[in-house]
């Protein structure tokens, strides 16, 4: 694709809609799909600050190299170093900090969100919903990518392949689109994990499968400037590199590492790093004209020396290859000619927090291992204030001195005791480090030994604006929402059936007095209340809304039997229930979509066999009105209950069979 004119990052911002916004027209997920547990698809999300108190706009820091400036790091464990700690939610996204605001991503049952916090005290400033939840409740629940700050805007991606831009001050979406719709590609199999690179007046994002690797976008509109179709992208993200004044984007792809001309998308060089199944999650390290990369599955590491050729093109040659280091979900840092990195000695990282391997120092020039230790474990590492800061997958912060001779630890603190999969790397701001634990919490830890006066050292109780249904639903197993077992479906049936029968009795005057209670509104309210009450009582998610869906059809079926009304009343009797059925189906679908209950999408299909049986048994035949049940007594009412019970059972278990078949 030929490049288009680039747009300056400082050009006036226009509000542009490209494709759809997941906030306005979200796509319902296929209800039968169960997101597979997989390798974590993210990279070691290290973000590093600039010098003391500066902004950290990118997950690898202002220099994109996991190195901080001259900040104060205490040589001994500070007293009460935890300034604040708060619960975020699911996800492995890192943080960026700009202008005293911290930006990250998380998810709950209702979707993936961008979140803005006050970096000083952890208080929420705004949140913005950007996509559906990804593998909610699973081992590798999304989101994976880290947003990027540039010129007062936040650029983000989601696991489902959404790319967009949000105003950093208000949280309002400026533009967004889906890579599936624009480029016709699917994200990598386990989810999109690209953290955008904003450099040289462009936004760079990797793409996915089908041989499409990298795209450049206009930051003010999201317009495609160019894209490359050389190789398949993986889970790593683009990094900038300048070789003799040539602007280059380096990407670690599925089976290769490549460098692209930032202006045109032309491939400068590409080198194969594996020839079989491979998933690249760690970050390459760029130091001058040298590029280091390491792969999982014991594929080892490589260093390439890059040089500029004729016509401004860059080329690379292999300097060395070594089996000393293989990386999966964490990344290292280069300090004074040495690479400090964790070597995973098994195929991949262990989701239970027991990844086997050694923390090592490797000579950048030769690939020679100078020392190793098992005292650190699987950890992201960055360099700040002349120290190594390592954050392990078990939630422990470790401070050590960089040394070519041996491992020299200074102190450590368990910030998230007992946490697993703490794979999101830290970010620095002033003399503090931000850590995200595998337990869904975020903490600010003071490194200098001089915490601010308002340091709480306790869990921050975040005030709630109102009751959050999504958070309440998140306490239950995600399996009950996505692929419920037969036993769970029986609980759903029992709750829905009991709700339906109770409401039929309540709507019969001779049972509960002379005043007739409207059947459909009563069933809707009762099914919503029943979902909460039955779930709270059983400790499992019990879905009673199918009773309301069936009641909407039953009300229509009852109305078709009214023959004595005339004029406008007859018109309402025939049309209003049909309208209510349509509205009920739309509201039911919206509820399942908003609260992410994929199994619930099957139940409208259960109405098909129920309607067929109803027609076959003559329920639509004209006869006595619904009110005649009063004259014919409880015998007539018993027949109605029997008919409802039969039709509802057919409706429910037809849908349940579809759920069990597809999951």
C-alpha cells in the first residue's frame, strides 16, 4: 500500500468516527465460544520513567529502553513504603504516567475499560469502556496491552482488536476502529496485546494473522498511512530505532524479527528466529545499533548488529546466538554492556507462579553468561537510580545492584503476598514505583525512604458511586455465564419455573384477592429479583430471566384469544402484546450483552419449538377470553398452568440443549 502524507502529532485534533465505537454499537460475542486458557499473550510490560518526576508516556519509558533517570532508591528497605493500594480488576496491562495522572486498562463483567487515576493518591478521575471482556474469570483474563500517552491523548488497543484514541483529560473517545474490519485480519489466536507506539508523527500498531504485520496511522484521525504484509505479528509490540538518522520501527513477530522504514513501511531487514510454532511476548532490547531478542519454547536468544546501507536503507547481521536465555512473558534490561534477564528453562511461564528458571546476566557483546541466581524468580526488570528493580510473578519487589561479577541484592518486600501471575511490569514516577499484582490490585510504593505525609500504607477503600451490578456478578464463576453445566442449567430452570408459576398464581384474582395483578410486569420484576436472590442464596450464578422472556410470549398468546373486544381496544389487545414481546426480547438481549452472559443468547431460540407446539395444540384458536377463567373456575386455570408448564419446559430445555451442544 502506498504511503499517504503523514500528520503531525501537534496538528489540531478532530473528532472522527472510523468503523464503530464499542461504546455505541458493540458486537455481541458468539454465545457458544469459550475462550481457551492459553499462554499469557502479553509482553513484560515494563514502563520506565524519565529522570526524576518526569512523565512515563510509554510502557518501556520515555527512552523505550526500560531505563529510568537519576532517581533516589534507598539502599535499605524503607519504613512503610506502600503509599496506597487499591483494587483495579482483571488484566495484565501496565501503566503510563503523564501530568500527575496514571492511565491503565482493566476489565470487569461488563467490558474492558481505560482508567485514569490520580497518581498521588490513587483516586479515580474517569473511566471509559472500550470493548467486551476477554476470558473473564480465566487464568489469562484481558486486557493485555498498555495504553500510550502522547500530546494529551491516550492511544489504546484491546484483546478483541479495537484500536482507538481517547482524550486524556476527559476520557472521551476521539476515534476507534477494528483491525478485523479495516484490514481483514484476525488478532493473534489468544488475543491482541499490542501497545501502540507514537513516534515521528504516526501511531504504529502490529496487526495479526494472515501475513499482515504492521500499520502506521495518523494520530489525529486514525487514518491508515501504510501497512506492511511481511510475516505475521505476534504478541510483542513495535519499538523505535534510529540508525544513522534513519527512522526505523523494530517488531518481534511470530517467527522473525524485522525492521521497517517508519516513513513508508518498506522492510529494511528481516531475520528468522524460529521455524515452528512460536509466540513472541517479550520485548526486544535496542542499545545503539544492537538489537537483542529472546524467544520462548527454549528457542534461545540472538543479537543483531544493524548498519545503514546505500540509499538510507538499514541492514542487519547476526552477531551471536545463544541458548543461555529464553524469554516468555517478562523482559530484561541492558546496563553497562550486560543484559539482566530471566531465563525460563521450561517451555513457557507457569500460571501458578512457579516458573522454572534463573535470573542471569549475559554479556551483550558475546552472549556469555557471567552469573545466575534462583533468588529472584520470573521477574520483569528495569534500571533506575543506579539500581535494578525487579518485580516477580509472585508479587515481590526486589532491589539489587547491577554487577558483572555476582548477584547483589539490597532489599525486597512482598507487595502482593500470595499473588500469582504478577506479569505486568512496574512504572516509575518521582521516587515511587507502581506495581500491578496478579490479584487485581495496583499499588504505589515509595523507593526513597521518604514517603509522602499522606501515605496510607493500607488498602485504599475506593468510594462507590452506586451499586455496581457488574462487580457483584464478577464474584461468580465465569463458567456459569459462558458454558454452564447441566447441573447449573437445572438450577436456572428451577428458579425460572418457580418464578413463572408464582407470577401466574399472583395474577389470578381468586388466589390473591379480587385485584388482578398484571402478569407480564410482575414476571419481569420477579425474574430480575429472583436472579439476585437465588444467586445470593446458592453462591452460584442463577439466571432467572428466561421466565420473563417466556412470559412476554405467554402474554401475546393470551391476548390472541380475546374475541369480544372491538375497535381500539381490540387493536390494543392484538398489537400491544406483540410490541411488548419485541421490546422484551430486545431488553433481554441487551442485558445478556451488557453483563456478558453468552449462554443467555440461546434462549430466544427456545421460543421456536414452544410456539410450534402452542400452534399445534390450538392455543391460537379463537375461543373464550382470558377473563373467562374466572367463570370456569380453577379447573380452567389449572389447564392454563399445565399448558404453561409444558411449553416453558420445552422452551427452556430446547435452549439448554443448544447451550450444551455448542459448549
